[in-house]
C-alpha cells in the first residue's frame, strides 16, 4: 500500500518536521481531484479541511453585495489554502473555485485538531507554520480590497 508521506515530506510547508509529526499528518491526508469550475469550499460552510494544491490553480473569492463574486487571490501549485479549520466556529471566510482542474492533498480538520490537542508540541509547530500563511493571505486580501475600493471611487 502506497502512502502519501513521501509526497507530504517533500513539500516546503512540512520541511523539517519530525518523522513522528509527518506520520501524524499523513494519517489525516487524502488525495482529491476537483474539476475546473467546481467549488472546493464555500464561504460560510463548515471548514473541515485544509489543502495543498499539488497541481492547478484555485481562485480565492469573496461575495460582495455590489460586485457579486470577487477574486481576492489566485492560489497556485505548491501553495497551501485554508486556515479557517483552526478557529471556532470552523467556517470558511472565503470561497475557493477551481480555475483549472485541481489535484490536492486534503487534510481532515477534525483529525488534525484532535492530534494537535493530544500532542501540544505538534500543535504548536503546526500553528507556527499556519501563522505565516495567515499573515500572507491577509496582506494579499488587504491589498486587493484597497485596489477594489480605488476602482469604485
């Protein structure tokens, strides 16, 4: 039986993790294929996974009353998407739509939260890594919203 551990271990987000932590993460991982145009997740719905985009492009979007669905950021191969699973009430703050066919590693949120609670060293390491992604994503969103505001003036 093949395992996803070698694929996960090669990804920069997981680089340097202890082998026991890689094993914990792998136990929560699965491969998924999402067709172009399909939603990977929807704003307001339960955030029950985070994803590593292995191949393809994902549009990260928000619903705006006057403009409809607006793309805030485009996520490419190799990038991580989804941190809403970390914080109650575990709801997506954005929608993610496949701009092309996607091949993703999906990580089960309930599985990971339980492992983070059980092994606080693992939880802390994981939170440090996600903090960096959150900061980047929030900065990109801020810049996009400033651009949208300037266009509407």
